[in-house]
């Protein structure tokens, strides 16, 4: 068999698996819309998105997911506020500052966090963090926004740190040497040369970390409290959209309005994630262009 023929076969095999992936993803999306759209025969899109009355088993039922959307955003924002600085700064420290022996310790420890099952973190939040918060801050319950945000941040840090570290390592050594040759300090080199050059990769890391936070199910199901209401403080309980789908899908009668409403919630989550990734992709390319022009 000639080398040319081998290359053609390998190329077609890769193409086949790529097409299979696209087809499977397309079928999942079609199924999601087929099962979710029928709910809009019962409730308008406006009421479904902006009403805060989520009472799918009442008579008459209420199918408003406004509180669920707010809960998802609040938990994601607070988790990102914790995870992004921790992840990016730890990546900078490991890639540019830490001694090689320290790198060999810190890097596996951070990556080990990524291997922790979300249910284990959920149990930690329920058994340790929730009672501590309840006793320390004199709260009615420790299952709240802060608890969920802390655990989601712990889950997102390894993703942000690992990808940011790879982006920092990919910066050409010539940039660093040129900066040092001009008399710049290590801090100036990191802040003005290395980070701007790696900003595209760092922004991608932040995107993936936040995407994991907004789509996580088990942790928010266990420690967010499960209250389908608009929160008034960071210590209130909430129910993000993934938690609501996971908690209620097993109890919803097949092809009932409740069943279709949960799939419609999945459609909303799909569009939010898609829009978030499109905006993030634009920002990533924008940073890449700005970084290249600056350098």
C-alpha cells in the first residue's frame, strides 16, 4: 500500500468520525427542540421566560422559569468571580514564577481537583460547608448561593489554570528575552508582554471554566438549596436550570406539559450557552488581534 493511499484512508476515516459527531449532535438538538417546543402551545414564550411562577404540578400549573434563569446567572457570576482570579493567577505563578520543584507539586494538585467527581464535592458542601456556614453566619440553611458558588469555583479552577498555563508556555521565548534585554523586570515582562501575548488562550480558559459552571448539575442540585425564587441576598437558596431539569425529569409524566417545560428549559440553557460561547469566541479573536498588534 502506497503512502499516498494510506494518507487518503486516514483522511477519510477522520472525516467519517467528524461527520458522525456532527450528525449525533444535530440529532440531539433536533430531539431537544421536538420535545420542548410543544410547551409553547400552553404558555407564551414571554411568560415562560420572564414569569417567576414555577409550579408545574399545581392546578392550574405555572411554567415560568425566570427565577431559574436568575439562579443560574447568579451562581455562575459568583463562581466565576472566585475561579477566574484563582485559576489565572495560579497559572501565571506555575508557568513563570514558581521553582521547578514547586511546579512538580502544585501542577498535579490542581489537576487532581479536576478528577474529583462532582457528587463528592456536593457531599462536601452538604456535610461540611453548609453546617459551618449555617453556624458561623447564623443562617436558616447553609444550602445557598455562596455554598454552590464556592464549589463550582473549585471545579472550574483546574480547567482555567491548565489551559491558561498552556497558553503562557506557548508564548515565544524571544518575547521574554527581548523584554529582559530592554531592562524590564520579571513583573513588567509578565504583565506587559507574556499575559497580553497569551490573552487569547487565557480568555478561552475563562470561557471553558465559566461554561462548566453554568452547565454543572450535581453540585447545584445538592447545595444550591432548590428554591425556585428570585434571591434577595447571597445567602438565599436558588434553583439553577440544570438542577431543576435533573430534579424533576424523573417525576414528570412522559409527554406531559411538565415534561415539555423541562425540555424547553434545556432549549433556553442551550441558547444561553451558545450565545455565551459565540461572544467569548469573538472576544478571544479580538484579544488575539490586539495582542499581535501590540507585540
